[in-house]
């Protein structure tokens, strides 16, 4: 997926496929998260929405959730630093899926935030991966994986080695990457209804936050920070009566 930034538009790569909007947003200055809702009419939900993400997960209702059915057989084929995140893209014919409530969701892309966007008992993890999926009706589900600083992560090592030096430059990933290595063995999770964490902050997104964190090395975290030049996490949003289930 080739991205192009024009004078009147920025391709907003969030947890949704690429979309074109008329106003620039960022994580710093006048375009920072607290201003997103005022940047354009398309972004109003960032300010007025009542089911926004990310959130702080503090308490959860026991709901005996079904085990997460993850079937990843293909790997990402492209990688881009779009100025907001590092994003890995898949082939349009990918067979990578996660099944939720009997409905298969196909993986669209994977991207990263540091520090984590969602928090647990107020704690930010060093990094958070968002694996973005869509079902046949266009509904979105995100599987979120937390990372603590620790042992080097093999999947991230392969991705970071391919990160293009220039912003907006898309490159091919030369080696087959097993996306399952980005996921913990224990796939117990929290689930809640939320939104995109970047403009336009559209709601109706099913969030699956895996409880067991993975690790990345200090050097891998530093490499991501140097690539981004700034933190790229939206602050947590009010629950507004929403319930987190587990």
C-alpha cells in the first residue's frame, strides 16, 4: 500500500486501512490528541465520542469468554514508517484470521505504539502492538499485545531490520515472518467496545487485549523511539459506563 502525503491531505494510517482526511494530526503541538476533535469535521468523534480508545483496564467482569481462535499462516509483505507509526501490511488475499463469536476477521495490518496506549491498573507497558482485522461486513476488531522490556523479540528484530530510513517510504519485507511469534502462548484476554485510537476515532471497534505481555529488548525499544522521534500513544479515555469483560 503506497502512501502519499499532499498539501491538502494526510493519509491517516491508524488501526484502519488507509483513509484520506483534510487535516493534519500528530502527537505533538497543535495537532496533538487533545486537539484532534477540533481539527476537522471528520474528527469530531475524537472529542464527542462516548466509547473511545484506549482505556485503562482496572476491573473486569467474569464472562467466561471463548478461547481466542487465531490462525496466522501468512506473514506481512510490506513495511512503512508513515510518521505516526511503523506499519506492516499484508497481501489482500491473506488467510490470516482471528475468529470472534463465530465470525472470522481477516488481518489487515500490524502497527505499534510506544509507550502502550491501553494501560492496566494505570500501568503503561513499553510498547503495544495492534493487529487490525476486518470481517466480511467491514467491522473492525483489534488484537492488542503488550510488551515489557526484557529479552529480544525475534519477530520485531526482523521487522526493525527492514524499517525504511525515510518517512512515507514503503519497502518489501524480504523474509517470511511468522506473526504467531508476536503473540504470547497464553491467549487469555480482556474484551471491550471502543474506537480507533487515531483520527477519525470511529467507534464500534471490538478490542481484544491479551493479558500476557511479550518482551522486546532495550535496543529494540530504542530503535523504535529513534524511528518515531516522539511518543505515539493517545492518552486513555473515559469508560463512560462501559464494562470490560474477561
